[in-house]
């Protein structure tokens, strides 16, 4: 299999970037998309060129470190899938594949396809936790959580923090990411004590980081590898309004 | 002489006795003490957060862009705890015994007992942190079984238990970061340990964005850097997982224990091509309901669903009737290898076995199976394009967990005073084979409960010493060594890529030092790896520069250490002339092909010291006062 990769190259955060084309042969349909890039990098090394920087770690769709824009879509052509789970069988022989980094004001490019997503960490830092020091917990079954509640919390908690929701949103909004964490914790009895504070602080930080507002286009839930529903955002907004106006 | 510092008293009182006698530090003094934690998985994040809560000044490092990426995130199936919620005869003692036996009696009784003892409060902790564990309709916690045990003691959050526990630890950590009790250094990789007057006093790290080398001083250094099975190249681990921090510590004096004890996981997806970079794991929990089989006919070309029931060989159920598909991992992997090698493998490359849910779906209905394993089936479909609700999965053994690691005493301190190793990077509780769902457990127990209650016993004395300072000559020396090492690698300018050498090393390690080992093969492997090392340093090519983000350079530095680590692993496997757990020496097996342990000669932990490129063996004799080591039988 042979493809042409058109890849964004950018030396560092301050430098300008540009697309460069690479014709790559010797690929197979069973290769993952990232393995195809690995293959290209080996070719570049042997041609004495610096490798293309892109992110990955677990390569099984759970760590959230990988993520690039492929042919105009976050994580490539499929819905609800990470870049590392994408395989070359999803492309046709001879195809040109355009690869770009996430584009968002709050995710500055570091180099090539690598962006800085530390804004997500700072949102979590501002309330995305339950305050309970190690050693202070009561007996586990003393806190009952019904199956439906636990399942719903788990649906939201599944977020892998990849940033596809931001990258695909025309407003570069982090509403789905933020809502997922708020709803995970606020729907559980353990999270109730800090519920109002949490929703106010996390959403405040979200805006502080320069993410845009949500206009409910629904683009995010299509790309979210965990399929986290956009209804989470509505729920977050309701929780926020309640915390703000009713206290 | 290795002093494991096991406390006095009966097994069930040892931890309490230890805590009563260990030195304490008053809260005002704790903030004067700095602790470096390298790694941010369950062990590292749990330790860093808890130490910060206790009042210490903590610096935490990870090579990823955020602590939330650490590979604990990928553990699927669950975490064990002796809660006995299922009323099925579980207890701390039984969990202790299962773990010790599962490890084929090659771990320390006192450590294993403590692991079981602290498992129950750990579940309490995670529930309080908001981990959405699976629940019954009435609201209580659910359990399931894992390999090697006959009770239900595994807690889980769908097939994403590791993710949920890690996110809890990560958010607890970043809460402390916001409180300015933890300084977080993401995208930083430790490249050397700094030892002053025989004590660990800091690290040299490379900022992976700027390429700059930086010095960090501390009163104690904690390594929580995970496993090193990427030495096989193809493994279930994250691509960035590496053994470099351990290897640098080993070279600076920390003994490396049981380096060759590697768990080969029975249920990963089979390799499909040479270009493959990793083997995706399918959770062991699938063996609760899935049945493993191969065709009875050699090289049967029919599709799985076309092979009638009577022509299927459910070999685990046949060989191990009492544990069946839930036999421990080492046994299940070896049994798969035996069938594949004998020519019964399935799939395009004949390198897999079937994992079939047909019966489970007939018994419980598709909805139940979907509820239990939905995300795993989805993942399987994404990777292979196959619908496992309609035809069986194909699975194959893959390099997974490192039971081996830095040797630690009861306090989790290595042989370098002030240097601790926690989680997968130490050798402690799992012996020669780890039981499923004990990995998240051990990482968490080490990080949250043990280390924060042992490090004080060392740091109480550190208060009277000079504050560590990065201007010290030892930092200068270490930084210069690291710089020279990097420059040397960049200067080779040969003709082969790093991945080329990694593939070569991986092949040797998988062939000779994985599921089945023998003297001749290991001796050959040592020579082959020495040759790979020579070729690497003469012919590798690393492009890009030093003072910039250079992912190829990162890979190259890890690779250089993997080669040396591979040598030690083969040396260790060669030295141990017995079979135990995952270490199966072909010369030592029973007539039925089961592992033959030799307790008279090998009831010890092999702890290797580094001496200018040579390895010297030290032994920690294992004494069993509470349990009599028996022949491990799952028949």
C-alpha cells in the first residue's frame, strides 16, 4: 500500500509552520495509522532528516495522549475512535492523507503535531476531585450508589482527556471535557459536598484558559472516543445555573 | 548481606509493630523535607499526593504530557481486596495465601500479608475518591473472579478500572499541585540518579520540550516508573514505558531483583505484522465467561463457527479441571504456547487460540455480556474489524508485567539509602507470577499506604543532615556524564534506525527469555545481545538535535538501557536452575510438563549488583514460617 502524507511541520512554538508532503510505500492495511507514521520516521532517519514529532503512549485508546487532525477530522475518518486505533485499511491505496495538530488557542503547538494540553490539567486542578485525604475514608459499602447512578457516573468518567472535543469544535470549546468531570463527581453521593463549588470553579477555569463557548453543534460527541453524550453539557449548564443563582 | 528488615511478631501484627516503632516527624519539620517522585501512575501519583497531604515538599516527574497518561490507565479488569462482600469464604489470610501461591513461593511472606491486609481500606479510599465501581441495583459493590483464585474479590469499573483509579489518583495529585504542595514536572525524563555520600539525593532530568538537562535535589528519591517489558519490543505496555530510571539506579548501586521474572499474558491480540508496535491486551476478566479452545485437528482451515463442538479442544478445561479457563496467567500462557507450537494455532499466522463467548451468550443473554464486557468487545472490533458477539476472539500470549524490579526491603527502600522503589518497578509481592488484579492493588498500596508510613523512618535522620544542594560536585559530575552519553549517541551517525535494533533485541528476548527458557538458548542470547550492543553503538542513527524536542533521541536513550537490561535478564534466567511461576526452564519440568520448583537450592530472591559491566549475585533467603511451600496445582 502507498499513500502520500501531507503533514504539518513546525520547528517549535515560536516558529511558523507549513505542510510537507511525503510519499510512503511499503505500508499494509493491517498497520495502524501511527505505525505508518513510525514507518515514515524510519525512512526519514535513514535520509538523515529529523523525525516528525507526534504523540502517543498506550496505543490502545485509553491514555488519551495521541490525537491529530486527519483529513479534516479529529482522530480521522471514524466516529468515536482514537488516532491510535485507526488502521490503514480505512484509507485507499494512493490516497493523500492530510495530518495536522489540534488547533485551538488554548492548545498551543509545541512542535510538529504536538500540542500543549496542560489547560485540561488546570481545569481538573480547580475542583475536579473529591477532597478526602488518604486514610480518612469510611467503609466502602457504607456509601450506597444505585446501579443506574453508578453507570451514569461511569459514562461521564470514561473521558480520556485527548482534546478531540476541543479540536473539532468550531468554537474550540472544552465544555464536553469539563462537563464530563463535573457530572461524574456531582452525580455521586461522595461528590455532593463540594458540588456547587466544583461546577463554579471548573467552569471559571475553563473560560480563563481561553476555550470558546458551547453552541451545541454536537460535533464533539461524534469525535469523542468514549462517546460521551452532549447532554452532559446541558446538565453542566443546569448545575452551573443552579449553583450560581440558587446557591 | 541483604537485610529485609522484616518486623518482629506474628504475621498479622508485623505491620502494626513496624508502625509503632518507626520514627515520626512533626508536621512543622515535614515541610522542610523534599521528596522526588519519579513516575505518576497509581504508585507515583498516590505516593506524591499522600506525601504532600502529610506535609512534605514533593516534586513529581513524568515523561508524558500529563500525569493522567501513566500506563496504570490501561489496566482493564480490576483490583482485588479481601472484603469478603460475596460471603464466599474470603479473608486476609486466604488472599495472602492465594498471592503467595500464585507467585510460586518466591516472595516474602510479610510483604504479601501486608498487601492483603491493606487491600480492604484501599477500596474504601477509592470509593471515597469517587471511583464509579460496578454496583448492584441496591447500591452495594459488585465483585467478580480473576485467575488463580476461587473466590470473588475483584472490584471493577467496567473494563476501565485502571483508568478510573488513575484518574482518582491524578486528581488527588493535581489538587495538591494547586495547593502548591507538589511541583509537577510533566514532559521530564529522569536520566540519572545523584548519590552523595552513599545516599540518594537527587536526579538529573531532561526537559523533553527544550532538551535542557536539569538538576533536582531532594532528601529522598522515590522511583515509581513501572514495568520494563518493552525490552521485548512487542508487549502490552505503552510505547514510552522503559527501564531507564531503574537501570540508572542499578548502575548507581541499587540491586536488581529477579529481573527475568516476566509475566506473559495469555489474552492479548495476536501479532499480525513485522511493523506492529504493540500487542493490545484483552482483559483477563473475559476468561470469567469466555472459553478458550483450539481445533482438535492440526491446521484445521475451517472457520471457527464451522467447527462442531466435539471437534474443539477446550485445553485449559481439559488440563486444569478445577480452575479451567481461570487458571493463572503463567499456566494459561504456557498451555497456549504448547498448543500453538504443536501446530494447533488459529488465525492467518497460526499464532492464536480462540476465546469463545457462544456458551456465555446462550446462558446469560447478549445484554449481560454487553454489560460486562461491552467496551472490550468494541475495542476488539475497532482493532480487528471482527464482531466478537458473532465469532470467537483470537488471542495470543504477550509480554506483560515485570514481577522483577529493584530489590526493596520491608520499607520499600532499595540498597541505596534514601532511594525507594514502589509499584511495578520493585520486586516485592508477586514472586514469580502475579495474579490478575493484584497489579493495581500493589501499586496503590505501595504508594498510598506503605511508603508514606516508612519514608519517615529514614527522613527523621535526614533532618539533621545538610540540605541537599544542586551545586554539589556530584550533580555536576552526573550532569556531565548524561551530557556525554547523549552526545555519544548522536555522534554515532550510523546506518540503522533505533527500531531496527529494538526489533532485533525483541526477537532474541522473546525467543529465549520469555515463556520457556533453556541453558543453551540463554547462553546464545547473551552473546547475541552483546553483539546487538556493539552494533548499536557502532551503527545506530539518531537524527535531530539535543536542545530541542527530539522523540527519536528519547527512544535511543531508552533503547541503550534496554539492551543492557536484556543482558541482565538472560543472566538471571540462566542462573536460576529451576522452574517457578513464569520462569519455566525446560530442563526442570514434570512428566506432565508442569514447572518443577527446587526449593532446596532456589528458595531465595536473586538480587544482582552492578559492577563495571558485570553482575554479581546476592541472595535473600526466603523463610516461610506461616505457610509450607507446596507444589502449585490448579488441576
